[in-house]
C-alpha cells in the first residue's frame, strides 16, 4: 500500500484574520471591506486617491487609509423628484 499523507488545508476564512482585525488589506480584502469592486479599488489607488504600498506583485492598503478614503466620498442626496419616485414605486411588483 502506498502511504499518502492527507493534509488538511485551512479554508480562506480560517486562515485569514477577520477584516476588522487586520492592519493592512490586499485588493480582494480591500474590496470586501469597503464594498467596492476590485477594479474600483485599483482605480482609487492608481489615481492617487487611496495610498498603497507595493509588496512584490501585491498592493497593500492600510485599513486606516481605506477608512479615510471611504469617509471622504460624498454622501448621496435623497431623491427630491416626487414624480420620479412615485413612478419608480409603481413599477415594483
């Protein structure tokens, strides 16, 4: 008989700290933490709006910088056009 070792590989959820416990985030973690898509996160970094560090091929963003970037985004004004809102509500099943 062949003796093969079975190695238990931890899942991503087990091997990574909770996002609110980490000091730095890579792009997929940043996207999940901020609610942005990975592409939007990269565009914020490339445009200079979100500071990042380069570690090898990876981009690393400090969680505090991610929090500051999200808080700097403008708030959405509520819809003031009552006719548009009434029409929108009528469309819903």
